[in-house]
C-alpha cells in the first residue's frame, strides 16, 4: 500500500485481548507491528513497519519490541489460544466436552547468512527449482502447532505456536530435541479446561512410538498416516489354559493389501464442498510400534494414492477418520499464507528469543485475519480478506487525513469499494 496505514477499528478491537501481555507503551508498538503484518506489503521488518504506519514511532522502537521489550512469546500464544476457545463455537461430543482439532507439521524457511542461531541445511522435498530438484534448503526448520476449524466449505488453520528445530551437531547434546519432542512440547504447552476432547492430526513423519505414546500420555488422541507395509498384528488371543512363559502380546501378522482386497467397500466422503466416492476397509489392530489397539483405515480415491490411516480414538467411524485427516491439509495452506502474506520469515534479528517473538507476532496476525474470515464471510479466502482490510485501512487513513465529516459529503467515493463489509470495518 502506498499510503500510510491506519488500523481500522475492527483490528484494534481484537488486539485489546492481548493488553495483559504488554506494558502500556509496548502495547501500542505491538498493535502497530501486528497491523503492519496483517496489512503491509513487502518485507515486514522494524524499519518497514515505521515506514508504512501513519504516526509511526522510530524504527528502533519496533526492532526493540522483539529484542528487548518486556513480554513473553509463550504468554502471547496462550492468550491467542484462550481467545480462539472463547470465540469459536466448538462442537460437543456425547459427554458434552468441546471437540478441538489441532494439526502438527514442520516447514523450512529459507534464510541466508551465518549469524542467526539454528541455520543449517534441512530436508525439504517440496523445495524444487525450475528444471532441477533441490532436496535441501538452507535456513530454519520450525515445528508448528495449528488449530483446525472445519467450515461448510473448507478447513481453516489458526497458527498457534512454533518451536525451532536445531540439529544435534549445532547445539549441545543436553539441549538437543528432535521434532517429536518439540511437537509434544507444543501440545503440552496448550492449556485448556479439563473437560476437553483434543484430537491431533499429523502426517506420516510423526507416526512414531514416542509421538503416539506421548499424545496418549497427555490424554489426547492422534490420527496419523502409516506406511503401506506397516507391521500390524491382530490383538493377542485370549489365553485359555495357563501355560509357561510370558503371555502373548500380539496375534497373527496382517497383510494389509490382501485384507483390503477382500474387505473393501464403497462410501461417499465429504471433503469441504466436494463429495468423493472412496473405497475403504477398516479393522481394529495393534501396530507393533505403538503396542495398543487402534483403528486402521485403508482408503483409495480416484486420482489419489492408497493411504493407510491410524486413529487411537476407537469411537470414530472410518468415514469420520478419512474426513478428519483430509482437514490436515489446512496447515499446509497456513504455511503458504504465513510465508507469503504475514511475514513469517522476515525476521532480521540474531537472538533466538527475538526470532521466536517475531514468529509469535506473525502467528497472531494470521490467526486474527482467519478469525475475521470465519466470523464475517467464510466464503472468501485469506488473500481476499486481507484486501478488504487494506481497503478499510485506506478509508481509516482518509478519516485520519481529512476528517470523517468531510468524507461523508463524498459518499460516492465509498461506493467504489466493492466489499460489503467494508463500511463496518472502517466504521463508515
């Protein structure tokens, strides 16, 4: 945007929820920073924030918000979690508990230089250059926890918090945490009421013994993806006569391909607005890597490869498991929006706490924009909502520059803006 940004009331009213996290001077700086992340264009650094905002402070003030101001990124993420729990109308299970879906995945941010902590080459299968495949990217690897909100048209993801993954060779052996440990730490940091049903969605990279056992230890359920040749067994047979030796833990091994060929059935699966004809088979078996009874669903769909899904929640039907796992893709779209629209990787600070603070601010900007999309017009996209907010900021800047009364005498200018909610956003 070429004109200075003036935050419309619809944004400043939502930011009031984060007042307890900051001191009074820092809160105004926080509002400016998040507003620039939501509405600005280009790189969102401290200097860019000062250049884009009307009545902005010195560029150093916005840089110090991440480096030296007195506030906690963990507390900011906790306030965002509380806000989303209070605002969104969560569905309830048979016991009356709110059912909340979250997704965990990791992504790589390409960075340059050598003075930021944690910079290294990380495996990135989707990082392809035209003409050649680049399997490793130099930068930061983040493990992210996102809140999944399914709507009638699609699933949306609210980024909550992230943890920086640092390779074992780049840190002390006592400080190293693999991605599974970081993911479980993110889940443990999510506080909620005791009567809550939390279900975790993760891809095949997190289908490990430590992750599944850790999720169940926290009292949650997980839905993930297994390999086609996963080692699955039937439950151990009920012992009859007492025999010598330890009791059996597993039954006979299962051939998934043969089982699916003889037990598959068709069903309609609703994914967003689209209805697909799927062929699936399900069984309750014991994965050797987990050691507990799970529901396994083998599903095939047109133009999609066969997938083997695992759910630790035995109360879900096979079709519910398929539809729930399909919503996990919302976190991939959130990665794209965070990188392209909300300045996730635009930090230029050198300390790890400052980097984590910038990431937390970027997540707040993305989550609040998504919340506006859910509350006001969920048929649109994140990009369209940002465009509507930018138009509202333009009107707010006009009010700031020439006064609200002068604009009311030129109503034909307002009619040029096409978004139906623009008047409410800009308080026209």
